[in-house]
C-alpha cells in the first residue's frame, strides 16, 4: 500500500490539526483543513498558521496540487483561499457542501448567498478518485458531524476530520443542523472497515487530562480503545451522541 508523508500543524486556540500530505516520489502535496487565524475580541484575522504551512512546503521543496477541506468548519475559518492565492493550487470539498450552505442560508435568511459550492474549484463525489503525484486519493462521504463531511483516503493514511477523535476522546458531536448520530455511526463503521493498519489522522484534539496534543491513531487502536465504539452497539452510540456525552470511561 502506498505510504504518503504526513506533516501535522496543531492550532492550540481551536484544537485543530492541519495537514500537509505529500507523495515522496514526486514531492506533490495537498494541504488539508488549513486554519485562518481569527481574534474574536478585535474581529481581526491573521495568517500565522497558513504561513507556517507555506514555510514547511518551501523548506521541503514541495509543490502544492490541492487545498482540501473535509467539511465546513463551525469553530474556525478556512485559510484555503489565502493559500490558493499564494500557491495557485485548486481548492476542493465534498459535493454535499451545497446542502449545508442551503441549511445555513435559510437559518440566516440570506437569499443572495450562493448555495452552489462555487466558493471551491472542485466538488468531489463519494468514491471519486483523483491523483496526488503518483498517489491515488479516494473520497469517502462521511456524514454525521455535518452533511458534507468527507474522508480523504491516501494510500495507508485516512484523514477522518471530526468523525473520530483520538481513542481516548471518542467522537465528534452530531447536533449541528444537518448532523445525525446514526449517520455518524455508519460513517465510523465505514472508516473502521479500512485495513487495520491504516493510519487515521483526526481533525481536532483537545488534550484531555492535560496530555500533549495527539492526532494519529490506527483502525486497530480505535476498535480496541475508543470507549464510545469498542464493544458498543449502534443504539448505545446513537443515544450517547444524541445526549451529547463526549466520553464514556
């Protein structure tokens, strides 16, 4: 199985992990879920996170082909458009983002908002495959946290956004408009059907108990150690998520 190089960038303010995943042979890379810095008190933005990613890419002689969002983020802005201007790379997200845009356009009574996904260069379908250098990237629709969530499977690595956190932290909330605990369970089962040694890269870590930030696990570790899914039934999980219980010891 192909093994991409993965570099992670942790944003402590939002607990977000951003990724640069690259083909070791061609040095082509994709940026996944970049964060645009935002100060709530002043309303100002900055590009500290995005510039650190650019610095890494320049240092390692990488060429950016894609800037990928796994889903629309509720807790931070995306730096995708800033990075597109800097690198010329294409931006992309799953095609169901249009449904999310429609939901939020109605909630905010914003009839002029373009709910067609035109803010990205490409909208991926479920099971679509596209190249990253000599690597193949498969897009898997993973709804539950949001309607639009997708997983990017690149060789032996899967970027699972907020579907699963680290094994000690359970799974993401499913109570946003368009979210579904049942869909989240089904998406988790699809991820756990990948080969046991698959590296799983999560989208957030909140350092439970004060430990250092972590972001990489495996299918085996999630199956055996995640208290929300290990030995648990679908009905148990759905009840847990609908009650918004974050972890169960």
